[in-house]
C-alpha cells in the first residue's frame, strides 16, 4: 500500500513527496494540516459553486483543478440571514459547498466515518463550527463536517424553478452530494466508505430522518444518529410552493412566466431572508419539503409504516430542549414571559389544544414561571415525545439506542447565565460534550467525564452500530415494548438506564392531542 498522500499519476508540473498533509481526491490534490496524531483538511469543494444558472439546481460535480488545492482554512459559510446570524452575515457566500475532514494519523487500516450535518433551523450554521478533534483523538474515527445551502437558496420551492415535483430540497441534495463525495474519496483520507454513519442535531437531525427515507440516499450510510431532531416539522410540497410564490412576489419576481429568470438574476444579498415553512414554538424554520422527487413522502409516515432504512439508529433529546429558545426570545426581543402572557403563548403555539395544554402544564407546577411552563410544554410536545414516538416505531425493525441528555447545569454562553430562569439541559448544549465548539466556560471534572463517556458511546456506535463500551454503564437496545422502553440518561453524576421517559414528558397526553 502506498503511504497516504503519495500517487504514481501526479498531474503535469506536480511532483509530490510522501506527505500526510496531501491527499488525492477525484477532482485533484488537496493539502491540509498534519500533526503527529491527526490531520485536518478544510474547505474541500465537493460540488460546483451553485451560482448563476446553477442557483436552485441540483448540485453539480466539482470541476477538476490543477496543482494542489489549499485545504488549510474552512470555506465560507453558506449565505444566511444577518438578522438571525450571530456573526451578522460575515464570512458567508453563495459559493459555499465545501466540507472538512478530521482524521487520525495515516494507518494501514481504514477507520469508520461519521458525517456530521449541522443544525440551525436550515437558516444558520456551518460545518466549520464543529472542531472534531476529540472524536478523532479519543474515538479513532474519521469525521466529515459539511456545508449545505440554507434558507431560500437551499429550500425555495417555487414551481417555476424546475419540472413539476422537482423543486425545493436543494440543501438536502447538497447533503446527498457530500455523501457521494465521501463514498468516492474518503478512503484516500483513511476512512472506510463501507462504514459511514450520518449524524446531525436539530435541523441536522431532521435531515438524517429525511435521508432515512429519501430514495437517492439509499446505500450512502450504514447507521444514523438523530440528536434533537424535530422530524415532524416537514411541509408538503403544494403548501411550500404557495409560500415560495409569495416569497418571489415579495422579492419583485411575482410574474410566474419570468419568475425563475428573475430570481436567478437577483443579487445574492437580496436572498438572505429565509423562506419560512414551519414553526417550533415562537421560532420559525425553513427546510425540506415532502411530496417531491427528492423526498417523496413525509418521513414520519414512512417511519411509522416501517419503510425507513433498516440501519442501526442512535436517537435522543435533551431534558429541557425549549428553554434555549425561550432564553433567546428573552434576550433578543425583550419578551418577559409574564404569567399573564401564558395563555396567549399557548394559543399561538398549540391553537385549539391550548386550554388542554395549559391544564396539563399549570403555572403553579413551575413556580409561577410562564417561561418554564411554556418551555416544558414545547419541549415535551415538539421534541421529547416526537423522539419517543420515533423510537417506538423504529424499534420493531431497527436496532435502536435511545438517550436523554440530562445535565442540569451544562456550560452555557455568558448571556444565558444571567437569565431569571434556569436554562437546564437545553437544545444544542450536549454538543459541547462531543465537539470543541467554544463560546462557553470549560467543562468541570464531572462534566468532562460525561463528555468522555459520550464520545466513547458515539464513536463505538459509529464503529460497530452499537454504543456498547467496555467499562461504561450498559446501553441496551430500546426494545419494542413502549411501556418498558429503555433509554440511557446521560448525567454528570453517573449515567443510568431509565424507563420513565414517556411518563416524565407526558407523552400519553401528547399522543391524545394528535388523534
């Protein structure tokens, strides 16, 4: 076997010494950064720039390049709304379809691969945010983090943009293109293309749900990790087309006969405003639509009817998911969440079920705090019980391992530490135990031990399709008995099995509301 980075068919004018920082891809050579124990290749193009006539088209193959591509810096983040972007749109570009590869030092054996799909409501985020060195160092796996088109550029479903039923979901197709790149190239980086796990959190978790039922994703992965994925928040294509037509009209492209050319001619900055398809509590999101050629049916229906990919699944949620969103509303918009606001909050979120939800989540149970009562209701109805339902429906056909992240005091960014209510184990805070994402105080010793455990569980699942790890608490399959479903509660004072998740999150009540 040639050392990684060596090749016998170098392009004209390029003579490469044995160098672990240089790898040959199907499009050309890339040079990353190599140390004694790991390598990092950043900003590697996996598809052609989706600009000009390729705007709102399926991703196209990247053109081969001459020489050696500099892969030492992450590429631009995909275009995002300045109003919701913490970096105010800096470092963004329409030309953004790149990925990042983290790998251990070269070896004669190929390592298992985790492809990470970032969250951010399909309007924010990037693969470059997720420093994966802990997973690589401790778990001896290869990690790939990806960018994909966001907001209107990723998910506008205007009927003029393509053939009937073939519009929208461009960002989802980007993810599929990245998975094909992994299939075709990852062995050159030391990864095993036959041992690929797709993983994601929030919108990334929802994307994983989509790939489990999308025809063109079949065969591109062998296991799946779904973290805090609101997989029920999918919109049908006809409604997405109607909303997209309204978006185009507001952008000055209201004539159906010229809408496609008009939209493609707009400056990219005119398209930063997302197209909104659904709501989670008071927050909105863009994203994939079903009933299209790329995603023919609602993933939740396919999962319920046992038509999802038959692969091992690791799935879970956080104990206090929605307090993060309540905190952001408090900090950004000054919403006070006074007790008198509680009925209105419930009505806006739950409609005709608001009174029943209010009775089930009374203020006095939460110390009179409308913020905590509202957060608990949305946590249970939108996140926890959706994960519980999916676990129940997948378990008869898939090997399913369920968890709940339950650190009551995880590290949080500074503004979150001055709130009049506790954030708890809220949405996205488990990521600090898997990735070096910064922006918060360091983990304390007990939390560091939990982080080590989580990395061991996750990487064992990537390697074996099973999180079982010697020396750690047993993590059995969830089982197909809803009344006795097993779930690992991840806690800094000792992770342990739990069978009362459904009762604690009142999932029986939420099941009744859907009937």
